[in-house]
C-alpha cells in the first residue's frame, strides 16, 4: 500500500442501491478510500457502476473487519439505527450519516427540501417542473429521481460541467435522521401523520422530531414553508425556535404571507406583493391534498422569483407520477386506479376522500403500526368491499369487520384484481391504495403497482 493510500480517509457505504452507489462514486471522486457493503444482493446495473469506478464492494454479507475500520460511514435510509452493526459503529465512535449529509458538503447550489408523511413526491416533482419550465438549471434527487450524491459527483465534481443552481430534494424521515450539518435553503413540511412508527418506538413525537429536522441549521436568510392546517405541525411550532422566515399555507384560514384558499381560489402571496391568483379548477391535480401540494410548490417557487405566469401554467399542465392515483383503465364500466404508492393510512384516506363512485378497496401489506380507525367514516360512506392483499391480514380484517359487508383475501395482484372484477359492477371503482409497505409479496411499491396494472390489462 502506498503512502498516499495510507493517508486516505476510509469511507464505508452500507447499502448498494441508488443512494449508496452514488455516495461511493462521490466519495471516490473526493479522494476517499471507498468500500461498499450490502447485506442483500446488489442489482447488476449498480455492480456495473461500481466496476466502472473500480470501487471495492461485497454483497449478501457485512464483513465487520472491513467496516469497523471506517473513518466515516454512510448508511442506506433503510437500515435502522437499532441494527447491531450500526450499534457497533456508534460504540466505536465512528460517525454514521446519510447520503444527503455527505453530498451536501460538496455543492454550493441552493437546496429546496421537501418532507412530510404524504404528498412529498408530488410536491417535489411539482417544484422541479416549475423551475424547469422557468429555464432554471435544476436537478431532482433525494428520495425520488437520481441519487443526490451521484448528481453532485457528475456535476459539481466535474470541471467540464457547471453545477446546478438548485437541487430539489425529497427527504424521508430516515434521511433526515442522518443529517447533522446539512441545511435547506427552503424547507417544506407538508404534514405529519403516523407513519414508520415501527422505526420510532411507536412514538409519534419521535417521528415528529425527525420531520422537524428539515429546519435544522436554518438562519433568517432561509425559508420555512409549512401547512398551518396540520394539527401536529401547528402544535409543534409553539415548542420550536424557528430562525427562518415562515410561510404557512392553508385552506382553512387567511394567512398574511404564504398561501390560502378563498372562494375556491388560491391566493399565493409570500412576498406581500404581486400575488398569484388561481382557481382550484385550473389545477392539474385535483383533490384537497393536491391543493396543499400545489400551494407548497407555488410558494416555494415564488420565493425564488419565478414568474407567476410560469407557476400558473406549470400547475395547470403537470402530470403526476406512476402509482399515485393512476387511472389504469376501464373494463366493462369498472374503473381501476393504481395508488400503490399509498404506503400509509393517511395516503389511503386522501385517495378515498377523492373518490366519487362506489369503491372496491384493495388494502394491505406490511403493517408499520397502522391505526385504521381514521378510515372508518370514509369506508362506511364509500367502500362496498375490501380485498386484503398481504400475507397477514388479521389486523385489517379485525379493523373493518362490521364496517364493510364484504372482506376477502388475496395473495397476488392478479388474484386481487380478479376478485375485485367479480365483485364490481358498472360504475364502480377498484382502488389499489394499500396503506402498507409492499415487501411481504412484492419487491417494492412500484412492483406492486406494475403487477396490478398487468393484472388489469389481462382482464
């Protein structure tokens, strides 16, 4: 080993997915001795990247001798802090951080960061869409799109390229947990409802504290955009010292600086001058939850002085992502909607709230400490049957026995779709909105949604 290699800091990356491989490449470009380890199998497309950059890696194991000698560790958001390996790293005093924390060190670009229990992907994509339409040199990353670290590696670290002016980053609570010195120039907090409580000792306050890390390190030069209608956020504000400029949005009350709804018209006015007016009928995304998402996106982009005509046009022509209230098709008068990305109860609540026809609801998967009682009134009002799509459906069956007349079980997307089709009649909607994670029967929510769509098309 050369003296130069001896003096290199050792960076260990745990997890060989999108964020892990991006981190490994960035670490290499910044002069680290990099090693990547994944307890599962690494996809071929990521192995190809690791091989291209000659980064050492292992899969289907964590070799402690190659990990516990790290100067710093970047871990996948999916690895909990209570994992034995993470405990061992903490015991040795080795810093364990997130990809976002690591990548943020190597770019001077402005960062617009979005979190919340629901709507963060849609809002992130909306903000990115508006900035792109305005001709801003902007990148999309974090929990959606490309790895933030890989974007930084490919642009900020390349002397032949210009770094982006803005990064729009969707941040999960798990990513926020591993962020310490990172700062958002504009922090957006959409809502806080019980989610991932299994990772937070089933304490909502722990999860809330995690979400509020979005504003850590902010100064009076930064902006905090948030939903004042959310009870958890509103209560938490009284406990926090918030240094950033605050821009609330609401559909229930008038706000001085931010956004609000009045007579079915959005008023976007973060700077108290030159407000943007837009009717809710003009929005590409309908439903109460999407009014909030559109408000958050409009306030955030108006704060960076995007023309209101561009914002209005972008909010009118935006196309949402796959697996989020995606209309798959209509078979003999029965509509099929794929909302596989609804991995918590609140997302399913929003989906049901936007339904106008009788619903056959496909629900279930890996329960994360869900409280299904919040769905009761909507299920009574709108749902004619529930099909449980999971390996253990006891909690769902118990929650809705007596609330809905028909409850069935399925072990595959095809079986669920076939059952729903037999139960349905013209004018009904079959809604896949599981309220649960997917990895008992599927690779991820995308796999679940894709199999659902394939099953519908095979009818």
